[in-house]
């Protein structure tokens, strides 16, 4: 038993107390910040602040009302009136305006308008012109009604059992499950890489031969896998602390963080899914490491396992839009895709209890199977060089010579 | 010369006989073709489309929604509203009961102070903030209709003009902003070039450093000069990479051409034949630069792992266009994009993105190719200088500083 602890401690300390690990640890919160910054920057850059022109024959825009300023990061686009279409076209050709609208005389009865451009203007400029139109159209309405229609509604979505509630304006709260899922996946991907590296490297430089003289294969493998999981958990705990701190501190200063709750229920679900997922992956990686003979080959084979784990990430839009479609439900039950899919689904729908139980159950079974597989592969493959261990041999009955 | 040929032949045979290589080279075009075939079928055949919608769509739901309106705001429904779309409930308990009985998919609660705050609370069995936003449009429309005393035209004008006639004064037909291909065509081209150049260059790195690591190089040096070895490897792996470019870009073009008929793609999305020529030119030159740099790394590093750690320094310029891909696609002829596509180290990827986005004046790719060719020549010469028996056989550790010093011929 003490040897098991030694292996575990060695595996843990040799990664965690290293500068490289510290970098990896800090890079994720940093990347999330950069990602959020990029989104703001991109929305800001979407707005082309060249003025938008208009020729108004209907007289609606002569009410002189202005639209409320757009919410940052969208920047306001100046609006410029023209007397005639010729004047507007000259300005357009000269590049003084990005496009111009023609509002015909019968606009309030026909609802038709014309947009003239050289390069189609972006949505922001069009939206702001519509806001201006709306503000002036509502000039005759009672101020309270006009104000409501101009400002729009805020829909607050509540689950039937009142367990979850979010306003559509809190886009950040909507994104929380995505962040949670991605963080878990990154943790899995990085730590399983460590394990693969550890096994193949020790095999490659023949340290393994010396080790098995004093440690049993089971102790060695169990120690390595648990050490690996401990590294992953360390990462997760540190990241969670960072994010929680960020939310708590940011709540006082940043408007978009105010509606964010730290989702306890989702975290519990994530933990329930992630522990078996961690074990499954670590075991698969150990098995791969034991069967291949050099590090490069190991990376190629492990890619086959990592790919399905990332598939839900690529289909994120589908999962958000229709979290109960058959294909998404199937993905949340299939062990390799389950962790990320289930966390995402839980954020966007009420997942039936049986599905959560089935998903965690299947995942745990697969994890156990993977452990068994890793044990077999490890025992058969750890001292084998030059020749790859065949999967047929791993699955052959115990004792049978393949 | 004969020995270059032997090295070249060896590299070709080892790579082409590896199943994983064929897997990569054929896998992507195959996947693209399958995806295309499914999409094409769905486009013409309604039963396939139905199967796909059933697979990815949400299960059929109750369409009726309830509402609780203590302030009495909703008095009339617009013409043509289906009769059971909205059901009024006197209070929240009744609505919650109906929801529990499965009569409605959810209910809206309009607080008495709605006109002041604008808050609408939507409770549903299937809690989904994203889908709820889409579903609520109908309710918000009915609400707006009532706030404006049943003036349907005014209520719809609140969303902007009912019909906008778009007039483009641009001299040439332009790609529509809304068409996803406007973005994804250049994006795909960028990805292809990034992957192809990088993978071909890394092949060279691993081939050199592996032979160094297992000491085959020591034996090879007995009969081949370092330069013959380098030349043979670069040409051999270049042919392999060229094959990959041919397959990938060729499949892409065939699918686009086929899409013209099946999906009614406008002509602006067809890549001109000159695109194929440019893609070969920029691949070969880009490959020459990056592959030689990688070979230099392989020559200096004692083993593959240490080489991989320094790789990032070499491929950094190749990654820059990936970060700025939005700029390249949105403003392919802006100043930033032009600089990126002329600067030799970023040109192979950035210029291809711009060419796929369209509207690049001919002198620019020509200039970029010339600049890139000069760079390639310089880099190949510098790396050839590094390829000496002395460096190839030493086992000194490697870092970025040593690499650049060696590249400049100072080590």
C-alpha cells in the first residue's frame, strides 16, 4: 500500500510542482478573459461608424425624436438626412455615407422602403436606423406606451419547479454551462496527456523495467491513474476558485455579471459526471500508453479517444437549440460524449432524472471496463518493446497465449 | 544527384506505405463528400430532410401557450391567430395547474406594472433560455398589437419596414452578407492551407529528428552528404504534401461546382481556375520556407520532444493569420490584410484567404509570390548551412536562441 502512495505522490509532484504546470493552470482563466474581450472587440468592430444617410419623403423623421443610444460595445452610427436621392447618391459614391434609405411618401400605409448601397451595410447600422424610425413613429402614442415599445421587453425564463430562473438579458448566465463544460474538458484533455506521456516515457527509457522489480503492476497503474486524477482535480479546483472570485468581485463593477449565480446544481452534476469521466479517460490513456512503443504513436492513438470527447463542443449550437432532440439525447448517454453533452443540456433544459442516472451509470460502467482493460494491457505490454501489443491479445482469455 | 534520388524515394515509399497517411489525405475529402451528399439529398428529397429534422429537432411539443394578465392588457387577438395558440388563465395557480396537466407548453405572466418595467415572466416545463427567446416572439407581437390599440400595420412597422428593396450600386456582383459561404469559403481555404503546410513541415521535422535520435543519421552520414540528405527529404516530402493539396483543393472545387446545380449557388462562389495555380504556387513556396525551418530544428535538437517545444517559435507567423482570420475575411482588401498577405512568412495562408474572398488585384499575389520565393531561397540556404555533420551528430540541448543564431550562421 505504501508503494501505491509513493507512485501517486511521485506522479502528482513531478507535474504539479513545475513551472509548466503553473503556466497551464494560469492560461485557462487568462484565455477565458481573452475570449470575452475578443467577443466585445468583435461586436465593437462590427459597427461601421460611417454615417447612414436617408431621404425621407413621408415626413415621419421630421418629428425630431432620437432613438436611445445603442448598448455598448455596439457604437452609435450617425444618421444624416438628404434632400434628394441625387445628393445621397453623390455622398454614397464619395464614401461619406455607408448606405442610404429612401422612405416613400406612403410609408405608414405600405410599409415599403428602399436601401441603396455599394457594400451591404452591417446589421448594427440597419438596426439603429430602424430604432430611429420607431422612435419617430411612436411620437403620436401615449408616452408610457411609446416608451415600452421602444425599450422592448425583458423575458425572464423560469423552470416549472422554480429551480432555475434567468433573464434573457443576462447572456453571461446563459453562457455559464458552456464555460463549465469547456473547463472540465480541457482538464480531462491535459491530464490524460500527462498520463500517456508518463507511461510511454518510462517504457521508452526503460525505467519501467527497474520499477517492476519493486512495485506490482497493479500498484503502479493505480498509483499513476489516481495521481493523474488528483492533478486534474487540482486544476479544476484552482480554476473554479478563479472563476468564483472573478464573479464575486466583478459583480460589483460589471453590469453583465450581476445576474450570474454560481450554479450549485450544475456543479454537482458536473462533479458526478466528471469523476467517472476522468477515470475512464485516464484508464484509456494508460492502456494506450502500455500498448504502443513510442510517444508519437501514442499521441496518434489517443487522438482517437479525444475526438469523440470534443464532438459535443463542435455541435454546441445544436445542443443549445434543441437539447431534447434524439441525437443529443443519444450523445448524452454515450459514455465518450456524455460528460460535455450532459452538462450543456442541463443548462438549457430540464433533463429527466432517468437520463442523468443512466448517463452516469453507463459512464461508471465504462470507466470500470476501461480500468480492467488498462490493467490487462499494462501487465501484458509494459515490458514489451519493438512490437506493438495487439488488442486481440488484450481481450484474449486470461492465461491464454495469443 | 543519384543519392538525392535515393533519399527522396525512401521518404516517399515510407510515407505512402503508411495507412495513417492515406487516412488523412483521403479522410477529409471523403467526409466532405459524404456531408455534401447528405445535404444535397436533404435539399431535393423531402423524406431525407424529414429524417434529419427528426433526428436533430426537438421532439414534437404542445403548441398552446397560456397567459396570465391581471392588468387586462390583452383585449384582442390579431386576425389569423390560431384559436388555441394562446389560452387566458385568471391567475397563476390555474396556469400552473394547466402546465402540470400538460395542456400548455408554458405560460406568460404579465405583471401589473408591465408597462413600466417591461418584465414578462415565462414559465415552461422545458426550461430553455435559448429556445424561449425564439418562442416568445409570437406573444410579444400580440402584446405589441394590443398596446397599439390593434393597429396591425403600425405594430409591425415597429420592427422596421415591412419590405425593403435593396439596390446595390456595386459594379460587380457581390457575395451576399447573409450567405454562410461568404464566410466559410475563405475560412475553409485558410484552414486547408494552414493544416497542409504545417503537417508537411512537421513531417520533415519528425523525419530528421527521429533519424537523429535513433542514430541512423550517423550511419547515413557515411555515404550521403548532409545537403543531399536535406534536398532529398525536402523534395520527397514536398511531393507528398503537393498530393495532399491537390486532393483537398480539388475536392473542394468539384464540390463547389456541383453545389452550383444542387443548391443554386451564385457564380460569385466559384473559385476561378487561376486559384488552383495560385494554391500550388503558395503551397510550394510556403512549404519550402517552413519545411526548411523545421528541418533546421530537427538538425539541432537532440530528440523529437525537445524539437517540438521550440516548434512554436517557428510556426508562430503561420498562426497569426488564423488569429486575424475575421479581419482577412471581412476586409480582404484592407490595409491590414494586404500587409499580412504580402509579408512573406504570413503570405502563404493570408494570400490564399484573400484570393478565396475575392477581388485581389493581380499584382499583389505576384508580388507576394516573388517576395516569398526570395525568402524561401534565403531560408533554404541558411538551413543548408546548418545541415553539417557537426550539428547533426551533436547532442546539445536546444532553445529558440540557439536556433536563430544557427540560422544566421553564427553558431
